[in-house]
């Protein structure tokens, strides 16, 4: 079982994922912890951490009621003996990053999900949920495609294709349709573009995917 950052880092086989986790967590730790100026490798490696394959988030239903939605993230592992399962989720963005129908959000695909324990500026130990996700950027400034009448997104440039995000920015599961059909076995690496399906309501989502 993964219990600290060193174990997570050593357990991650993909070199791109390792680099993204290391740089992202270092910045996240500096932002949230007591030490705002410098985090040593030893401090980072010793950070208490637990890896998870899913988390429930509260989302708003059709009548403004709060409903639980499960977001799954198995990484390279299988889900109950089947294919791996890494959900797409809505992540809140800074206002200048997305426009149009996306309403300040972008769909990202979860790659890793973990909880860390940090000492904050007051000296208290606080737990934070963090996700490593495959990011996207909007096509056509986030406006509806004139032909399909859906919003389309594409893979972000390699420099920002993988990012860490606080789970506080996650606002529920997203449903995207890949440009090229592929199973979880072959992975999504071949896909560069996705159609954002805005026609699936929350009740149908929970009935089909939970």
C-alpha cells in the first residue's frame, strides 16, 4: 500500500506522470504548507499520502438538490477485474481560460487520485485531496460547433497536458465522446479531440455509470 510520496513516485512507471506529480506536488505543498519558500526532496518524500480509486462529490441536481456522484480513477489498475477506469471530470478554471458554453469549467481526465497530510501555516495538520489529470483546452473559444451543435475540446499542449489540481476545484463527472473510439486497454493516447456531451442529465448518468 502506498503511504508516502516516495512510494507514489516510485510506483508511477510513466516518466511523464512522475515528472508531473513531482513538480505539481512540490508547488501545491509550497502553497498549502507552512514553508512557502523551499521544500526539500526529503520533506516531499516523507509526506504522508494515501492513493485512492474513487471519491464521491456533491453536485447540483435538476431541481437544485444536492446529489452524490462517484468519480473513479484507477490509474493503470483494473476496476473489479475489468478495464481501467479513469473518469472525466469538470474542473473549475480561472475566468480567462475558458469562455462560451463551458461556464468557467473544462473537462479533465483523472489519472491519479490521492490524499495528503500537510502542516499548515498555523501548525495544524490538514488533509487535502489532490488529483493528477490529463487536461484539455476548448475549441472555438468554448462555443458550440456550428455542425454538431456541441462544444469540442482538444488535448492541451505537452507542457501543461498533465496537472495537479485540488479536489475542491472538481465539480462533478463530465461525459466526453472521443474523436477515435478506443477501449481502456488501448488507452486514450491516440485521441486528440473530444465532443462534450451536454445532453446527458444527472439522473441518467447515475443510473448508467454508478
